[in-house]
């Protein structure tokens, strides 16, 4: 059944278990910036349709990081690790579960779905890896000299949950010292926003 104790604010910490003898994990794509709304709406829909016995955890991968504000003070900020993604644990043998999720407002589609076929589940090990990355993400970025970046360049992530991933720079926000990268996740280009000092330009041969 849906676990009421797990909220989007707790997903930066590894849930008790990712494995269930009857449920499988599925990656769901939501409308931009609507992850929390989609999660809440899906939970309400599950209750309304009396399907709580066919669903497990519904998680938004987030991480908590420390940032320094303009006054020089540190503050904790929650960031979405994979914008636009929701992970749903459910019973694939109860076919109504797929329709329940797919027809929920703010949810666009399942990842890995093909015409006239059920979407492919995400292995428990992959879910564990994703949330372990979030839990182990460095809380504060070390200071280092800034580098000039350009749109279209390939860079390597050197800190945080996407460490060692290579992405294409989609946008440079020089005023905020941030980059918007496109990183391949489940075969789909996923936008990720990172500070300049969390990436580095690729070295020769990489």
C-alpha cells in the first residue's frame, strides 16, 4: 500500500527498502516543475480508486545541499536530482495500476513504454543506486577557480549524485555561475542544473 510516511522531502535519504516481492519500480515523466503536484495527485487518485493495496512507495529523487547566500551565511536547500521524474512502486500484474498512473493529471508518460506494451520496470538495483547517489551527495561545494564555459561543450560532472556523468551544456547562466546540462538517463536526455565548480571540461582522450 502507499506509504504515508515517505514524502518528497525524505527522498534524499535512502528509503527502508527498494525491494518488494510483488511490486516493481517504474519511472514516470511529469510535466516540467510539477513533480510534487503529480505525486500528490497520484496518491489521492490511488485512494479514490481504492487501489492502495496495489501500490508501494512513490518517490521524487531529491538531495539537500548547503549553499552560501549573499550575506555569506550557509543554508540548506532541497534540489531535485532528476527534474521531471517520479518513481512509482506498484503491482504490474494488476493491469489497472498502469491506467491509474497514466491518466493522472500532470503525469505525461511512463519511461520505457512502447505501443501496445506495458512499460519496462526499473531494476531495484538501479533505484537503489539513484537514491544512494542522492544520499551520498556532497553537502557543500569546495571553492575552486571558475572556468569559462560555452553552450554545446561537453563537460564531466565531478561532484554530487551525477559524478562521472558526461553531459552537453544546454545553457550557461553566468550571473548565477550555473550550467544547465543534458545528461542521458534511461536513454533520455535529462536536464540537470549544476554550479560551475561541480563540472570540468573533458580532457584529451575522454
